[in-house]
C-alpha cells in the first residue's frame, strides 16, 4: 500500500512551504523505509446494535458504547462494524531506534507511519462499504475511541471482541494505548440512508478548532 506524501507533509505541519531537494529526498526515503518495515494488517466484524439510555449496546456482546458523540454518530444505524488495523511491531521498533540517533529521520518516519495507517483504515472501510452495498445500506465515517467523549477505555473491549492479539498481534497497554503504537480501532455505522454530507473527517472531532494537523 502506498503512503500518501501529502498526508505525511500535513502531519509534519507543512503549510505549502517550498521543499528543498535534500528534504524532499529524505521524505521519499522515509516513505520507502516506512513501507519496507510495515506489516499492514486489519480485521473487522459487523454486529447488530441497539440504542439504550446508557449508550449504544451490542446485543451479541456485553459491549456498550457510551457518550453523546458516538450516539450522534450512529444515529439511525442498526448495525456497526468494529475495525482494528496495525502496521506491526517492526516499524515501531525502527522509529524508536532512530529516536536515539537520528531524531529528524525518526520524526519524518513517524509521520509516514501515521499517514500509512490512515490508508490502511481507508482500505478496510472500502471492504466494509462493499458489505453494506449488498444489503442496500450506507456507511458512516469511522469513529475511534478517544474521539469526542467516546472513552479510550473502549480500546480493550474492542480488541478483545475482534481477537486482535491472536489475529493481527495488536494488544492494549494498561493505559489504554494500542501496541504496536501505529494502530487504530474504529467503529463504522450501517445506515438505511446516507448520512448528511460533511466537509471532512475533522467535522466529527470536538478538537478541530485547535488541532495542529487539521487540513
């Protein structure tokens, strides 16, 4: 899977400045290194969901999604897919090693990894969308623990639900941090009608006005 160079620059805080040849060459080199060290994997599974006073309940499990933001995001949805994606531990280790010797390269490689995991999630969402098309349904955007008021503590229940430790080597630390670090969990709703158009992914985040990475 190809890393989006424009996304890498966005994560690096690029605002349209001219790139000199040396920096552009380093950027291309880091993109190639990122793709070489990464092992892109994802898993997902769809479940029926129901709205309850205490949150969004997944009847086949004991999982309850709490918070007003996820309730709003899944409004009108009768099913949702739970997704987990990772770039693997080797890339994590490479970034960590570079932080001790080549900090500039480490920062750029970290930005490349952030862009690449987004591409992996986009690919997974295309597969999920294909499932909904067969059922004449539409998908929402993806929504992750930590967005808005959806608690980060849901990382562990979601990874347990998807058996990510066994299937893609993804675990959760005691502080609810995904390991490997360049990993994502997310929820995608299935709707009978397409959701209202939004101008971008940032529209679902309550930190959009202060985000350093916003497009």
